[in-house]
C-alpha cells in the first residue's frame, strides 16, 4: 500500500485507555494532505476513541500524534482547533438551545471575529442555502438532515485544514446521506483533508481514497479504498456487514 | 530483635478468617475491660458518647454508604427518637387522668399523678421498650420523608434532606407544649434495670452503648452481605441497570432510608436517656454534618470504617483537642506569645470537620478503611490454568432447560416512541415466537436500542402495546417487567463496576430470591439455604464461560476486558431466569474468534429453549442465529423475513449501504 | 395600617429580599448549569461577602448608622464597596473551583458536592473563629430619605437595592447573551464536550461561572447588610437555602428563571412571614422547594442542564 508522502496527521503507536480498559492498541494512521480517509469497524472497536484522541478529549497513554509534523498529543483541544482541526461530532451534537447562527459562531470560536468571518459565513451559506434560511432558528428544532448541515457548516467556520467526522450518515435518510457525502467530496475538492469514521462501509469506501479497518482497538487492515472494496474478506466482514447480493 | 519478624510470620500463617476472629476477640476484651483499666468517669462518658455517634454513623452509612443516597439531614431522625423517649418519660405532656388510662398504668407505661390540682397522667415509658419502639417510629418518619423525595435525582435529595434536617429542630423549638421549646425537655428519666436506676454514673451507659453498637454492627454486616445489601449497592452503582435486574428502586431506597432512620431513632433514645434532657440544638445541621464527616472519614460503605471514624472524631473532640490546647497554652507561656496562650482548638473542631471533608475527598475518597479493596489482576499462570474452551458452553446441563408453550412469547404492536419532536420509533410491529431467535438490524440511530428500552420499561411509549406471554407489559416498571421474565443486556455495557463478577451475577437473581430485611438479619436456615443455592447457581452460570470468567469470579468488574464484561452481562441476565433474553449488540468490541464463540454460546442457550431477541450488526452472527430478521430504519420497520431474504431486499440495501451499492447493483 | 398598606409594605420588603435571593440564586444556577453540582460553599461565600463589605465600609470610617453620606461621596463609597466585595468573593469562588473542585471534575458520585459542604463549613468557622459569634452592626451611610405610600413606607435603601440588583442582572444578561465568553458559557452548559471540541477552554468557562456567581453572592451579602443593618457568621444557611430554592423554582440552570425565582421567594417570605409567623418562614420556603422538586422538577421556566451522552 502506498503511504502518503505528505502526511497532515499521523498516529504513531498510540495506546489509549479508559480506566483499565485498553481501547486503542498500538494504533498507527497516516493521513495525507488532501485525502479522504475512512476508518471502518464495528461499534466498540475504537473508532470514536480515535476521534477523541485526535481532538484531545482523551489523552493517549503512550505514542505520538502528529499534526503538520508537530506533536499535538499533549496539547489542549483549543490549541488543536486553532491549528486547524475541526470535528463533526457523532449525532451532530449542535448546541440545541442556540440559534443556527450562534452555532456557526461557536464553530469560529478560536478565530478573531474580524478575520474572514463574514467570508466563511458566506461560504457556508452558499454550500447550504437551507442553513441560511434557518439561521435564526433554534438548532434543537431542526430536522436531522438540517442539523447535519449545520454541524458541517460549524466545522467549516473554523477554516480547518483537517475535518474529523464521526458517523456523518448516522440517523439520516438516504436522500440526506447522498447530499452529505456530495458535500464532503466538495469540501475535500476545495482542499480540506477529511478523516471520517463510518459504519456505512460501502458508502464510506465509495468516496474515500484510503481506509483503515479497526477491530477491538487494533488496525487489522489498511489500503486504498479500491483495494479494500475488492478484498473478499472485507466484503464479508465489513461492507456494511451485509453482503452485496450475488457478489454484485 | 528477631522476635518481631518471627511473630509477624506466625501471624501471617494464621488463616484470614481466623485472624479476623482473633482481632474481634481482642477488640471485645479491650472494650469490655476499658472502664476497669481506666477508671475515670469523664473518659468513660466520652467513650459512651463516641459509641452513640458510632451508632449514628452506622445508620447514615446504610443510607449514604450502602445505597448511595446523600442525606444531609440525618439528625432529624435522631431528634425524633430523642423526643419520643423524652416526651414519654418526662413531665412535659400530662393529659388529664381518666379511667381509659388504667390499662396502660397496669402495664407500667403511665402513672397517675396529682400536684394539688386535678389528677394527671405521667408517662413512664421503659427505656428498654422505648428503644425498639422509637426505632420503628423513626423508621416510619423515614418512609414519610422519603416517599415523596426518593424519586428525585441524587443531588436534589441532598438539599431536600438538608431542609428536613432543618425543619425538625424548628418544629421542636416552636411546639412548646410538647417539647418545651428552646429551653428543652427536662427531667427525662434515666433507664432502669430491675428497679435499679442508671442515674448519672457513666459506667452503665457505657456498657449499654457498647451493646447497642455491637448490635448495629451485626445488623449492618448481615444486611450488607444479603440480597438486600446487594440490591442497595446495585442502586448506588447504577440505578437504571439495577431496575432492569429486578430491583424495586423506590422500595429499596425507602428501606435504606427507614433502616438508617431506625438506627438514629434508637440512638436518640439512648442519648437522651443518658443526658436526661433534650434541646433542639442537639439535633441541628452541625450534628448531621458531623455524622457525615464520620462516615466520610471512616469510608463510605465500610462498617468498621465508620465506627472507627466516629471514635476518632469523638475522641479528637473530648481528649485530643483539649490536651492540644493545654499544651499550646503552655508553649505560648514559654515563648511569651499571647495568641498561643489564647487559642482554643476545641472551638475550632468544626473547622477541622470541614478540612477533613475536603482533604478526604481530594486525597482518600474511600476513607480510612475502604469498603472495597481492589482485587489484584490474575497472574499470568492463573490465566493459563486450562485451555480456553472455544464455542459452546461448559456445563450447560446445570442451568436447566426452558419449557415454552406454543405461540408468541413477545408481541410488539404499533409502538411509537417520541422524544420531544423526534420520532424514535414509529408504529413498530414485531413478534418473537416462543423458543425462537429474532434479530433486529439497522444502521446506528435507527431506533433499535429505543425498541429495547421500550420493551424493558426504560422509556415510555406514546402508542401501541407490548404483550409478553399474553399479558401487557407496556407501562410496567422495569423491575416488574424483569420479574415477568424479560432480561436484557446493554449496548454500552451497564454492569456494577465496583462489585465483583460474582456479586453482579448474584444481583441478577434478585427478583428470584425472597430474603427480606428481617430474614437477612436473622439469617435462619431457610435464608442460608437460599443464599447458598443462589451462590451455587451464580457459580454455575459463571462456569458456563469456562475459564474466561470462573477464575475471575472474585474480581471487580472494572478490571475486566471488554469481551469479559460482555460475558458477565450475559451471565447476569441469565441469572435472572429469563423467559426471553434481549441482547443488545452482545458481540460489539469482540474479535472474530470471540464473536464466533459467543454466537455459539447464544445458540446453545436457544437450543435449551430460551427465546432470544437480538440486536446485531455482524451479519454472519445474524445468519447463524436468527430465524427471523427485522430491519429498522429511521424508527420504522422497513422489512422482515428470513436472513437470506432480507439480505436480498433492495430497501434494506438502500438503508444500510446507500448509493454505492445501489450503483453497483444497477450498473 | 390598613390591610392594603400592609400588603404594600410587604410587597416592598419582599421585592428587596427577592433582589437579594435572585443574586444568590444566579450563582447556584450558573454553576449547576455547567457542572450539575449543587455548590454548598455558595451559602457561605455569601456570608463572607457581607463581612468583606463590612470591613470595606469600616475602612471609610463608617461604623454604625450615625454617619450619613450624600452625593458623590456616597456614590463613591458604594461603588468601591461593591467592587471590592464582588472582586474578593469572586476570587474566593475561583480559588475554590481551581484548587478543590477541579481535581474532582471527573470523579463520579457525590465527592464534589461533599467537598463543597466541607468548604462551606471551613468558611463558616473561619469567620466564627476570627470575628466571633455575636452579630455585627452593619454601617448604613444612606440618608434616611423615605416616601410614604399610604401607610406604607418606601425608603431610599430599598430603591437603591432594586437599582443595584437590576443593574447587576442586566450586566449578567448582557454578558451571557452578547459576549463571546458568555456564548461559550452557554455552549458549555448545553454540551460540554462539543463546546470543548469547538476550541472553548472549558476550564476558563467554569472559572468564569464561579467568579460571576461568587461575585453576585458578594453583592447579595452586601445588600443583606444594607437591608438588615447587621451581619453574622450564621446568615449563610437561611439565605443560601432560599437562594437555592429560588434557582430550583425558576428552573435550575436557567438564568432568567433564577431572577424570577428569587423575586417570588422574596415575596413569599415577606407575605408568608406576615401571615403565618416568621418562625415558620423556613418551613414555607422548604415546602415550596419540595413541592417544586416533586411536582415540577423543571421549575417555572424549565431546567437547563447539560446534555450528557
């Protein structure tokens, strides 16, 4: 497998624990600048812990996390956001009693308001006209799909170089899933690297360049999306954990 | 100089149980001999006070330590016991005499009196009778105060009890006719034994207090090590999990509150009989706090710990601080420092209490004698005693077979669950035939766990009905649903983390055992037999998983691996003697070999006749186990059928796999 | 006095008490809204605040009720006293959070709450041991202006208390609604983890909540002194229980709720004390607390606590 030559994010032998539970076991990832990389695996395999380790919500017990060549594993979350990592959280996690606009403001929290705020807002509104329509509405009253758009818009407001997405398709109807994945592609084409946890393996592999497969906290497979799609073992075990009928 | 190590080795060679007995014996002798060795009335009196506070600490320990309910107004029950005895043995309340009182007079509970005026009734309740009666009265008030408030969240309970604790002294201060207000009750009678009054000599009180402390320690330990104590600890660890394991939350919380109150009521009688007066100030917030400090210092949930905590604090006040003050004064005189000559440490005892609370919370939350000790991890050798049994269960014949009628075990009919505006389940129908295996699949967020929560009574459904073995279970409380035979596991594992594997599995049997609080304390042969059978069964169930769990039965769950926690959860659910088992992603976090092993085990349970409803993502597991697969998406059932049919259903593919696969299919 | 006069007089008293309780309730609500922690140390931060105010006034040579100030000197003294008191209690609150509560942030169970009880006890006894048990005369430099409304009397001090409390509450509302840190505070209260991932320094937000809450408690303690003309080491318990009840009544975690709850509790105390007797005021307040918790735990305006996943 071809490792990217210009990594933006690297995990080097990361071990993370919750109490006595060993959740990530010697995990290594390399995410190249400009890539979409998917992280696959079942529930409780360590996917969300990976996201939390990147964002600094949990700290690894050992190993290094590099962003842009700098060690970030001991940095506070706010510093990581400032350096250009933004999350799209599992189940959206908007601030439910704030307006859409205030949620977007929160996305830009680490940046001084003058610095291109209006420009970024414009970009989000262009990407999601729906979000502009709803900007005064309380976020908790939006539909699931609208919330996901706001969540992605909120991440963009940080003007990130890397977006970490935790199950962007969760709970969305197929129509919205397609829209969301189109947007992800579009954002990536504009130069933002995407690291995405997805349970929906086929979907994730269809837009990713490369992917890692996580099982009980260990990386058991990695490769280009194309290779993984065609790997019969992967088809059997991870492609949405459903087989494509008649082997497509 | 070689004697000491030799002695230590000799001591270490004695078995632990024997060592404990020996220690207890030495302690008993020391306590009984104390007044003879140290014949100082004031010191004996201090010890009796310490014992009274130890009794209070033991009571609060049941509420705070065992059941995890933070009670900041515990002294209210102390006051109730105290005033009960005080009022019925003093000259405060004296109704007019009538012949109706004669039977009570014959029993020695009242006397006819006249002080020149009309004939009056003087209550002369015996101390020995007052002890149990006041305990019951205080327990009654415990139920009265607890019933409306024990449903509240834990932190709200703290503030409500704080208020109760404040109100009782206010009432005592303002209901002059009964309590003589702020001046306090006077002339409370000293206890009598065969006509001999205890008077004001400290010695008899000391022995009574020692006897009462011993009694309450005994009761505490018996309760702790019983079905009741286990249920309390389950509530403390995880209320939701406790209720789905059959623990009646309100009833057991009330029982803890009432038991704690009874201890305090008893202590109130003793304390007032000893002081022969009762004033509202004796029962204010500072007293509640002091008892809490004792429990925190000794160790929440630790019976011997709280006794030690009470003794340390009481003796600190009556012995150490006065001495320290005297020494400091002398030192101040020596160095000519005026402040040192004035300082009084006894006055600052409450400051010390505050500091103890803060320091203990920051540095030693488990107290001086922690209730639970961390079990050491298994040695490498112990982990390798036997080959791991793959596939299937070991010793399945010991847990018996299930007898099922024909027809449907579970029928979910048109169930709708809404959270605010969000529809989590929309008119879902689902049928599980008796003895069958039904799997529910669907993407994350499609409502699978909500369905389980609705079936087990954790979330209310706005529409529909759920029948289990022909009877409606929708609207029942989780413990009642468990009692019908519906047991479950949780996707995010909800074990009782600080309890051992064995204790977790024993709690699973809660609803199938009958021991009540009285039975737990008396521990008659029937209770012993029940407990022995329960333990045997728990070991049988644990042994099903071979040496995955059996060698770890005594370990706390928090030290187990993910896969083993899943196994303990299945074991705990099996212990409830379920008629249907609801498994929520039982193999999540397991590797393929472990997954296969658990799938085989579930299959063998089904082979014995157990009905199973399963949430699962891994399709090979679903195919292997399920007769029928139900697919949920966005809270709606989109299809249902045999595993093979469902796998070919296009709608399923769309929901699950999205566009990529559809393109692959259509291209 | 006619019944109506009496009614009016109690309304005036109740609004003043209410202003005091509302300020106190805000501290409970700010901290609870973010940490879901009942901060018992707040009871006695309030009490300590009244002593800091007393000390500050004494530095101006004000001791009893004899010295009267007017005009700029009065405004200056009040401004300095409020500022010093609020800064000092704010710093105490921040210290409690930083050194005693932050190490327990991730500890489950009642450890943090028990710690606040301990802290409350420590503050209480420090004042008892240093200042003494007798209550202290609290200086009141306000000129004895008053107007009669029928038989009821409205004094300058009540008007002043209302104005100051209103200004403080407006300032807090502005802060929470309109500033970046205020927005971060609301975000943290709604979803601490998500807020953190947006780059919010949650530690700083929590510290701010403690600072503001404690500063308002200090202001409340000063108002207590101005209103009652005395202070004592004992005042924290009753006022604290009322402040907390006010927060719960309004809907804990809810800033406007705390203000509304405070006013209601103040009025209830004034009228209840009049009708039933002040000895039972505690019982009435407490009955309200229990009834609200049992029948409407979300309070009047809705409980706003973090969504924890």
